[in-house]
């Protein structure tokens, strides 16, 4: 089992439009996961994108 790659900062920063937000989330959520831990990290990264979009 490999450890998940951290989400690149470029994926989280610079989100402007709703289309870009969806694209960023798809990049994150399309990565395969092998454990609940990896899935939790993936969901946390998606949460970060959404949280930053609301700021």
C-alpha cells in the first residue's frame, strides 16, 4: 500500500469560477484510494477546495 500524495497547493489555490471548483474536485476525487485513511485525506483535500472557494 502506497501512501497518498499530498494535494499540490496549486490544486487548492487560485480557484475562481464554479467550473474550476468542479474541475479541482474531480482531480482530487478521481484518485484511487486503497484505505479509509486515504479516502479521509482525499475528502479533506476536497473540503479545503470548497472552504477556500467560499472565502
